[in-house]
DNA sequence: CCTTGACTTCAAGTCAACTTGAAGTTGTAG
DNA sequence: CTACAACTTCAAGTTGACTTGAAGTCAAGG
């Protein structure tokens, strides 16, 4: 039982079958081999989907993930488009992390202070400039 | 000139007028006073919008932001719903920050290694368990 | 043979957060 | 007075990431 049905992949990954079909439709997953019209997946897609879900939770769009996967390891071990995207995303992630920290601090201040208006709390936290 | 037109608010905040009308429609902004049918805003909305944009960039949905603003400072200085939402969001933010850090590390590894397949890179980075 | 469950395709629906377009109103500048 | 920009409402369109529904196919069990 080396090949998996769409249902098995769905169960293993926690995705819905509709999502898997959708991924194939938009070219995120390579078109699966068909047996009597039904999809058969090689186990490696489980890992791909794992990474994809991970990337998605980290804020990548499906479009970016597709580029990430297509650009990675084709021809040269590390091509330029992948590198550019990765570096851009790195900067985005840094911004995201900073904003998240900032909002976190703001909420904590809000939880701990007696402000009547949220604006007063948040504005009082120094963040937009630097840490 | 203490009250602002929708155009002025838009210019000051960087939002489109359509967005401001939309915010009013969904109850995120209180319905502005009308003069001959046109909206007039008190300057305080600039701060509100500032905070709202900030919260949005930090990952809050408009729905959450509305709750955050409505629940804050009404009746008791710090009511329970606000507190619950804030604490839940705090946990979400922590998760987000961790995932972002993790993806960041994964990308860096990807940039620095010679892997042919992205999966190999990302999977090699210890993250899903703990840091 | 018939049912059942897992699958297929294709079209349309959903949600958030807006934007766009049409058609009309208001206030000011020339 | 006329033009024009800035506003109004209301309906419909957009994007991303899917989901839902209809109608049909296929293999296995009773």
C-alpha cells in the first residue's frame, strides 16, 4: 500500500479532499496519477503538504508557496527567484514579528492598566518607532 | 476647522473613503454626524483609526477590533469580554510569533544550505515541537 | 443485482475586506 | 449660471482560499 487515495491523504494531513483537489487545480500540487479516474498520491506529498501547511501558517500565500516550491532546487541548487522571494519574505516576517510583539505589549498594557479608552493604552506604548 | 470631512480623514489615515464608509457600515466606526448628508468626523477618530490599523496589521480581524473597541472601557473600566478576547489574542500572537520565527529559521537554512528539495530543509529544522 | 461509500467533475456559493460603478446632490470658483 | 470636485447611496464586483451541491462513476459486500 505505497500509494494513497485522496481520502487517506486528507486524513493524514487534516486537509479536506476538496482542498486537495483545489490545490491540484491551482497547480500547487502536481496532478496526481489516476487509476480509473481516481487520484493516487505518492507518500512524498504528505511531506510536501506538511511543509506547505507550515508555510501557510507562517503567513505565506498559496501563490508564494507555489513559487517557493517550483523555484527551489530546479536546475541550480538554489536559483535566484527563490532567493529573492525568500529574502523578501524574511523581511516581511521580521516586520510581522515586531508588530506582533508590539501588539502583544499593547494588549498586556491594556490588561494591566486602568485606561478607559483603548487608544490611550495603545498609543502610550512606544512601538512604531523602535523597540 | 475642528471637524473633518471624509476626504480629510482619508488623507490623514491613508485609508480610502470607501473603506471609511465600509467601516461605518459594519459598525466599526460610529456613524458620523451629517451636515447636508455629508459625514463630519471629530479629530479623535484619527486616533481610533490609527489604533485600528495598528491592530489590523498585528493580525486582528475587523470583527475582533470592533469587539475590542466596544468592550473596552464600557461600564466597568475593564470588562470581562475584552479581557477574554485580549488574552486569547495574546496566545494567538505568541503562536504566530513562534511560527514566524520558525519559518524565518527555515528560510535561512534554505538560503544557506545546498538542499535540492525544500522539504528536506524545512523538515530538518526543529520547530514544531519546541524551540 | 443492489446498495454503499469513496471517489469524479463542474458550477456556484462563502467569507472578509474592500473597491468600483452608476446616478444623484452639494458647495464653491470663475 | 455653469462647471467641477467632493460628497451621497446602493448594488455589484474582486481576491484568496476554499466549500458545497449536483450528477455521475466505480469497487466491494451482502
